[in-house]
C-alpha cells in the first residue's frame, strides 16, 4: 500500500508542492478549511460577479516561476493585465505607466489553483487542528474530531500563525514559524450601475487609509454588468480598525475612494467587505521552505519568501524538493 503525503492548505503554495510531488510519482492528499481552493488567491462569488478580493495580480521575476506562468497562459488560465495605472500621492492623482508585466487568473484569480487541483484528492471544509505521529505514520485531527491518515509525511502550507499551532510535534520549527508576524488587510468591493467617469483601472496610493484600488472588469475575461472596484486598506489602517463592523469599514473606505478618484461617485448598488487576518508577512524571509526531514514535517507558504504569489509558489516547490531529497 502507498502511504500518501498530507498537504494542509490548498492555496498556491500547497498546490505547487502537490504538483511537484505528483510529477515525481508521489500520492498526495490535500486538506483545506475553505469551501474551495485558492486561499488568498481565491475569488469571491457575488451578485456583481466573481471578485478578486485577495491577490490582485502577480509578477514573475524568477525564471522557474515565469516558465510556469507561461504554461498556465498557454492553457488559458492566466493572461496579462495591462491596466491604466495611476499613482496617488499628497492629494495628487497622476498616471503612472510602467513596463512591468502583470498577470491575472482568467476568468478570475481562482482559475489558477482550480486548474492545479485537477483530480487531486482533497477534503474541503476540513480545518485541521492537530498533526500527530502514531507509531510509524502521521495522522491529522480536524476540528470536528475526525482523524485522517496514515500519512508518510506532512506539508503544512498555511499562513505562519496558523502553521505554528500545527507544529507541536516539532518545537524548533514551531518556534521559528512563531517568529513570523503577519499583517491584516481590509478589502472592500464596490459596484456601480453606471461606469465611473474615469480612465483609471489600477492605482497605487500613498498617504491614505487605502493603498490600492482596481477596476475588476478591466482585467481580461471578466464580464460583470456593473462597474466593480476592489479597494485595499493599508496594513496600519487595517490593524487599527481590525474589529470595526463591515458596514463601517465600507463607509470609511468609500469616503476615501470618493475623495481621491477624481470623478463623481454615486451611491454604490453593491458593496461587501472582507477581512484578511493574515494577509502578508510583515517582513520577507529567505527560507525557501522549513523542514524537519527526520520526522518528515515540512512548512511552506509566501511567508517563507517574499509574501507574494511568486514567493508562495516557489516555497511550495522548495518544500517538495526537500521532501523528495529525503525519500529512501
Ligand atoms: P494561502 O493562500 O493563505 O493558502 C493557505 C490555505 O490554507 C488557505 O486556503 C486556507 O483556507 C488553508 N488553511 C489555513 N489553516 C488551515 C487549517 N488549519 N486546516 C486546513 N486548511 C487551512 N500577492 C501578489 O503577488 N500580488 C498581489 O497583488 C497581492 N495582493 C494581495 C492582496 C491581499 C488583500 C492579500 C490578502 C494577499 C495579496 N497577495 C498578493 C499575496 C498572495 O495572495 C499570497 O502571497 C499567496 O496567495 C499566498 O499563498 P499561500 O498558499 O502561501 O497561502
Ligand atoms: P509590482 O512591481 O507591481 O509592485 C510593487 C510595488 O511597487 C507596489 O506596491 C508599488 O508601491 C510600487 N509600484 C509598482 N509599479 C508602480 C507604478 N506604476 N506606479 C507607482 N508605484 C508602483 O508588483 P509586486 O512586486 O509583484 O508586488 C505585488 C503587489 O501585491 C504589491 O503592490 C503589494 O503591495 C501587493 N500585496 C498586497 C498584499 C495585501 O495584503 N494588501 C499582500 C501581498 C502583496
């Protein structure tokens, strides 16, 4: 009997590891607490269409990741996004074009992890509470009290604060992971019946509660009938307003948006707010992935590298590489 490898987290890091292990002939079994894959690259279905509330786009600076992105592009799950970019600073909104290539999933960000999942074995709506070792193998206990296993090895591919709780079997690893701080981001989406009268499609913002805004339907493959916008608050504002009610978050950030966008902003016909508690690591690391190879426990995720989609994907590759290196 082949004993599979468990991967906790079906975000881009977990799925990157899964793909590399499957390519090497290993059997994996994924677990995710969410209803679907993607994690912070998931897209929220709403009455205004699917909205990318987390990762907005990604860049590819590492040649291995670029090769992967080009493969996704050839399969149609990724396309280049060429927004009219602006910069907002000291009360001034100015066009800010550049040469950077930016990628998005099509027709929504979650298309990428959906394609990576293919026919992998995965348990969704399954939050793992404990990772423990039996006599020979690993077992996982979920929050409903169900036990899963046996597994030969375990890869933990979740944000660092959530990973710490799953690493009690490896106190040294747990201590390293516990040192990683992750900051929150409040995200809101607004929809307008009539398109706003602005050419702006993406904007980097300074000196405001907001740090980013994007016109969702300017991304390739989107076909919403309303003009939807996604706005992200800064880490500082998000921390200061972490427990604010969603309606109040929408009201305040809508106010900031109306002040800076430079055109009339009518009442939105649609709005929602989402709080990302562990949106990004407060600093970058160069760990690649973390491992206790003797026990067969691995941890990966964006927080091991750059806190971006590219970093998460590379970290998943590195976890798989280190695991394969230690197989008998
Ligand atoms: P995640 O995507 O967080 O995946 C972890 C998965 O583990 C999740 O699906 C979660 O449900 C699951 N999980 C957690 N705990 C458990 C548990 N106990 N049991 C089971 N499952 C569990 N990056 C860019 O490159 N460009 C951007 O423009 C960009 N913008 C961003 C904007 C926002 C608001 C946010 C939040 C992130 C943004 N990022 C961006 C960062 C990017 O989204 C992440 O770096 C990347 O998606 C992280 O992938 P991951 O697999 O490491 O983690
Ligand atoms: P990138 O190269 O497009 O952006 C990096 C940074 O450079 C931007 O944040 C911005 O400050 C600046 N910048 C880039 N182009 C600009 C332009 N034309 N005009 C003005 N400023 C410009 O992409 P990269 O390096 O892949 O970064 C990904 C993006 O994801 C960043 O914007 C980052 O802030 C964002 N992110 C947001 C998170 C969140 O929780 N809100 C989490 C992780 C990433």
